[in-house]
């Protein structure tokens, strides 16, 4: 048997086989024995006809019919003998058989690309630092209060802190109802920042049972639209007072008795949130930079695996594990393909760095997770340990953390201060950027 490997690109390969009839003989013998078991020949019991007779009567047919099985077996043997690990099933192409002479065929398959990594130490990335100011604290406190509001029936909306429930009917230019353009019991919160300014102004002071015609800007510039609204219900929004009762309701296990202590608690929580966001930003920036620095071909087989996982995620969002009605799977795969390619590239880079740096997971690495989860779920440590020690998902998560900690420790991180948190462009002050020296970072979960 002769074979030749052709490299089609960085990941696609093709192996050509050429096998003489003599080398095919052992494979054909298996096919004859397989056929013999089900052959029914007059004068013989089923499965007892001599193979020599089968060869005379059906030899060419049996040999021709077994070629695909023969090719697949030879391909598997070739992979094993040459220590090749394809990423998916091979595609059998160009079969050509000259009876009693030679059998030729090709198999295309994909392998992981050979990766020569650019220097992954000393990568320069940015880290956005957010300074928590009084305005942000006030907004957060207002948000916490909004989650515990109560409502009181009112006759008139004489301020911002009201919700109005109305029937809304769209009118034509002549002020006549447009059929099919009516919505009943639509609720609006007047202090919602997303509410149209003109809409809010024209509802000012509306009373229960009142009908008004509103003229609002249309989507087309310079045009307007008319709506007739009827006020069905008005509720005054009552925010809870900032007192000890409210603080205890929010933080049951902590003794917070004053507004000052409450503001300190809110500040601490916000600092923790933005610290996590900042740390995740560094991780994302490192991944992005490594992908930019390394031009790696993403094998189609791995990309398809990722896309399949996206489809499974969509199914899992449905209690019956079905795709939503009208879901266009082909279009979904197209839109998600770039994300899948980037994910595959990162996995390949990740695995290569782990290999080069010999990063491994030990029990010492998993122990803090075991203890934390045992406490969280109120289970014996030994029970959690027996599950987690051999759990590939836990090991993968810990390995990922160790890798990212290694990369962060060896990165050049520049801190940039976020100047205006509410600006649309997330402005940062590059002039105040300062480089952070590589340092040991504590293990943290994503």
C-alpha cells in the first residue's frame, strides 16, 4: 500500500491511497465472510455456501460493494499508525477501482494548525478605572429605592413621580381614528428618561378620566403624528424613606443605622462591581490582543462545533428544548460565525500557552472552590471533593484562571480613568494613563 499526504492549507490535508489487488485480498476476504453469513444458495443452508462458490458467482459485486468499507478501514489504520488526530470525520473522495488491478482513493480531513506564537509576555493592554462620585452613589441609591416603591391612587399627575395608564388611539391628519392602531391600558412612568420630551410635556397635569390629543414627532424628520389618549388610572409613586427599616430590609445581616453608613455600603458595593468589570476588561483585552498578534487559521470542524453549541444554548432557553418558532438557523449561523472563529482561535492560543508554560491543575488549586461550595450548599467537604476532583468543567475553569493570572502578571497594564460614565463614547483620559508593574494577582473567578 502506498499513500501520500498533501497539505491543502494550514489545517486541511488530503491523503492519497493506492493499493494493489494483492494488498486488498485480506480486506476482501472479510467481505466474503460477511456476505457468506447471509447468502442463500440453492443446495446449501443459509450461511453455509462455500466462499469459493461465492467468489465465482458474486466476486466482482462483493468486492465493488465493499470498497467504501475497505477505504474507511485503511484510513483508520493510517491515522493510528501515523499518530494523526483529525478534528472530524474524513471525507472520502475520488474512489477509483480497476478490478483485479488497483484501488485508488483520497480522504480529506482537518487537523489543528501548527502554532508559532508571538511573544505573549509583556502585552500592553488598558484597564479602565472608574472613580465612584456622589452623583453615581445618588443614582444607585435611587435605583435601590425604585425596586421597593409602593403606589397610591391619585386624581391628577402633578409631577414626575407618577405612572399613568391610558388607552392610546392613533389618528390620521384629519383627526379620525385609524382602525387597528389602538392600544389599551398602556402604562407610562413619567420620570422614565426614555420617554419622549414632547410626550411628557403634553401629559403634564393630566387628570383621571381626561382625554387629550397629543402631537408628537414622527420617525420621518419634520413630520408629526397625532394620538388620542384617555387616562384610565393614575398612581403616585412612593419611594421608601432612607431609614433604618429600609437599610435592614436591604442588608439583613448587617447593622446599618445611618445614611452615612448606608452610603458607605453602597459605595463599597459599587467599587466591587466596577473592579470586577475592570478586571474582566483586562482579560478581554489580553485575549483580543493575542488573537491580533497571532494569525491562526480556525479549522471549520471546530468552528462548526462552536456554532452547534450556540444552537444548543438557544434550545436550552426553551423549556421543551426546541428552537423558537420562525427561528432561522442558517441565518443565525451566518451572523454568529465570526464570533465562533474568534473563539476557536483563542482556544488554540490558550492551549498552546498552557502547553509551553506547563500550566497544570493540582488539588491545591481546586481546594478553595471545594470549601467555598461546600459552605454555599451546606454539604460535607468530602462529598464535594469526590465530585470536583475528577470534574473536567471544574478543572477547565481553574486552568483558565491560572492561565489568565499568568498572562496578567506578565502584561503591561495601563490604567485609564473614565472621565464621564454617562457619555455615549465611554470617554477615558489617556493623558492620565499610568503603567502598572506586573504583580502577583489573586485567583479570581470570571
